[in-house]
C-alpha cells in the first residue's frame, strides 16, 4: 500500500465546515486514497469523526447505509437480518478483492465514489433500488438512484465538494427474492461480471442488474417474468458493444458472453415457478 502522499500538506476535520478548494479530498476509510500516488491532492478532509450510524433501519422499514459504513459493519448487520434479500449483502461483500484489513477499513461510500465497474457495493445498492443522498457545499441535499450516480468507468455524478452522505435501500427491495452470479478470470480476482436478479414477491416484477462486465450499471425491468428470448433481446439491445468494459480482468467478448449466460441462469432461478 502506498502511504506516502507527499503532496498532502494538511488533514482537516470534516466537522469544521470550511470553504472547499481545489486539491481537497474527502477521507473515509482511505483504502483507495492511500493505495497509489495522488499528486492532485493537497488537503484531506477526514470524515471519521462525523458520528454517523453505520447502518440503521428507518421507521418506514427502509435501510439507511452511511457512506462511512465499512464493508465489515454492513456484513455483520445484514447477517442478522430477516429480509428476503439479506443473503445478497454477504454475497456482494464477499465479492471484494480485499484483505481482512481492507474489509474492515473500506467504506460503502468509498466504493461507490470510486465508480469502478467491479465495485460490489455499486452492484448491491443498484440492484436493490438504492438512492444516494448527496450534500453540496452550501448544505443543500439532492438524491439520485445509484444506477444513475455511476455514469461510466470511474465517472460519477459528483460536483466539486459534493459529499455522499448515505445510501437508502427501500423496504420493498429488501423483501424481494434475489439471485446472484459473479465471475472472475482467476480465483479471488476482481469481478469480470456480476449480475443480480430481483423479483418482487407481491407484484411479480423481475429486474436484472448488470455490473462489472459493463462500464456502468444497466438495469432491465419486466412487469411480468420474461421468457428467454425477451430477456436476451433486452440485454442485446440495451447494452452496446462499446459499453462492455475492457481491461486486464477480462476482454469485452468474454464479459458479454458471461452476461448473457448469467442473465438466463438468473431468469430461470427466479422465474421457474412460472414454467418458463
């Protein structure tokens, strides 16, 4: 881990509201910031003393995850939950390419704000209709779905000085049945494809969320269970060739192949009672 950020000249407490300036960066767990040189950063604004509850259930039954919640904290909380979607939390937490130390320091907010295609907290919260709450420097708040917050590989809907305050998962999504598929080129490797399916147990709505294989999350909604052809056509027309990610963790052609394979496996798992 690269820990010598020799361009940083000051560490500030985020509770002391000050004017945001070029070269500032929010510091959560720091697992990304300290992993490689950051020559553009001059000042770190530390969020560790903000006192936010890592994760809580609201009176409405929604799940509110603080941006500073660590992967380990989220995993422990979800392990004792009785939601139908509870297993998905552990599956996504375990999809991290991370050591025990990173698991206990890396934050949910940091994973989203990195905006990497393989970010498993992006996969989790996008699949469960998560909504980001963003705070601007003037204190105003705005909300945007996780699936719209990630605009591309490493590209986010963040303005200078914006702070990701929390992610809220609605109670309705927590009650959904889920199916999870993930592939890497090698054991314990970064995800080359990570797909999640959800099915609303009340309305029967089926939603497929495609991440890791693509530069941003893609979501496909079906009011009723689709057949194989309908799902295949939706994915084929919904994701353009250039939107499949290309790096050392997988070529676009392989990522596309795994996307179609997993999509059909998920459809069968969640829609099998329909006889399709």
